[in-house]
C-alpha cells in the first residue's frame, strides 16, 4: 500500500465517520457508533476500549471519539443525554492518559499506535459495509365501519377502493369481508451456540494442558499462569467469533473472572514468598542473646516486642530483619533506644517516628534517637520487608 492509497483510506475513514447514536449508548455512544458503522457487535468495541484503558490510552481514545464523531439525532423527545459530570470525568482521565504517553522509557505511545492501527485495519476490511436501514412499511388506507341491522359492525371500503385481495374489483359484494390472514411469520433466527461451544473447548484445552503439565512434572503454583493463559486464549477467540456472529455475550463475565485470576496468579508467581509457614508470630526476647537475626513468615501478623532488651551499655548495633509475605508487622522498641529503621511494603503503609509512606512499593527509612534525643547505648538496626500489609514501629 503506497502513500496515495493510505491517504485515500484515511480520508475515507474521516468522511464516513459515523454519528453517535442516542439509542443503545452507555456513555457517549462512541462504541455503539463504531460498531454500527462496521457492522460488528458493540460489545467487542467496548471490550477493546476497556483493554486499551489498562495501557493508559483507552480513555484518551474515547474522549477523542466523543469529539470527532458527530452527535446522532435519533433520541426520543424528552430523553436526556449524558451528564456533564461524565464529560468532565472523562476529560480529566483523558488528560492523565495523554500524560502517560510520554513515560520515561518512551514506550507509552506504543499502545496508541497499536490501537489506531487496529482501527485502520478494521476500516480496510469492513469499510465498505453499509448497515441496512429499516424500510418504512406502507400505511394501509383507513377503513370505515357501519352498524348492521343485527347490531354487528361491518367494514366499508372508503371511496370504492377494492381491497388488496381483489385488485380487479370483481367481487364488490364481498369487500366488507375481513382481509385474509397473511403468511405465518418466519421463525426467529437462532443464534449460534458460541458461549456453550467456547466454554466446552476452554475446558477441554485447560484439561489437556493440565494433564500434559502433570505428566511432565511442571504442574506447580508458579506455572499456574500458563494453564490459565490457555483457557483465556480460547475465551478470547470465542469473544472475537461471537462479535461477528452476534452471539457469545455470556463469555464476557467468564473472561473477566479468568483474566483477574490470571493477573493475580502472575503477581503471586513473581513474588518471592518468605519461608516460615503461615500463622501469627509474637516474640518478646528478654535478652540480647535471644534476639534472632531474621524473623520470617509467609502469611500472618508479626509482633516483635524489644522493650525488655537492655541497651544501656555501649556496643555494636543489634541487627534484626523481618520478612513477611502477607500481613501486618508491629515492632515495639525501647523508649530511649537509638533506632535506624528501613521498612518496605508492596501494598500497604509504613509508619515510624511520626513519618509514613503508603501506596504501592512504599519505602521508609528513619534514624531516631528516641525520647531523650541523645545518642548513647547500643543502637538498633531493624529492617522489615512486607509483600502486602501495614508496617509500624512503636516506642514502648
């Protein structure tokens, strides 16, 4: 495809851009307009916008479509459009998405290029499709009625016009008879069983993958994303096929759930779980010799009380570390102890010496001389690593 053909296709995309319908829209009708223009299921377009939103450009593209596509006129009288708050909210999110295009690595613009490329390919493959508009049905002429001698009501043909069943007017004596019934309505077209077939294939593919992984000895928790990825791939193909066959909407909630589980398994597999088992841990060493260099738990709450330690005599720093996968960590130190603390948490909050860090990958480092404010005695050096949960240092 040369430059002239590319410019022609882009010009055709702009000239034939659809209007945003006011019937069937969820927010502004952008997805419904694109689906109607290219004769695809609007659910597929909405799913595409949601997927693009995870890369930071979905809202930006939706706002651009809101601006570029003209507003439709098929709204019934009295129906209200989207509220102004929705426009403001999408505008703010669009600005955030625009800012995400220019990240430190320069890769933020790649999802935008991919999304626009897919839209261009959709136009190239289905741009010639024109959705058939409903043909207005002819209105039957009004039929007058009159009362017969026996009290019943008979129909009279207006202006001597013969009915449709007697176009030649050969039987005017029977024109007051009712119109004969037309052919029976065509049976409703059954939708293809995309949902059932896709779920069946997904189960078979997942079972076969699990059996193969079990036979080769690789069916472990860290490899769970591979098994879930196979199931999610089959569901994705089913959604694409269903968008063209106008079926398979029941796959959407299943795909969302499997996608969330896959994302969670990926996050879990990449996390280095500490040893030590599962359960709460509470320790209160009475002497320096009882203080362990490392306290570890996979999941549970960890409570370490160091207030019984005698730190008045000078000496080398006492060093200890806490490693926790999921749970809260509370460390209580003597009131006047000299403390150097470093705490990190993947998701949660870290608090020490009236300072705190929260959110994702929160890290806090403090050096505190205690309530007396004087350096002296044996210092404490405490390090805490937590995957998810709150970390707090208290003074006893």
